[in-house]
C-alpha cells in the first residue's frame, strides 16, 4: 500500500514536471500565453493550474524571475 502511494506521488510529480516543460520557455512568451488563457478561458489562476495540471507555485516562480506577478483582482500577470 505504501509503495502504491509512493509510486502514485512520483507519477503525479513527473506529470507536473512534464506539463511545466510544455509551457513556453521564454518568459515573455510564457507571460503572454498564460495571460491569454486567463483572459479567454479561466476565471482564476487556480482554475488554469488545476485544468492544465501544473503547479501554481512553479508557474508564479518562473514568471517572477522575469519580474511578473499575479493580480487576483485583475486575473492576470503584470
């Protein structure tokens, strides 16, 4: 049972890593891509991350390295 849980967690984290790698690598392209999704499809960053099966913390950290931060009020990065 413990091995099954450990394996499930490993698979989950591998999928998160793969999804993060499918996003644009260039910070400006990532910024544009995520804001387009937030504008056109998702009403929150949480919804986007849940649907795309990506880590909100990792996404915010990647965009923060380029100076962008998320605004819940406006539902976009700037």
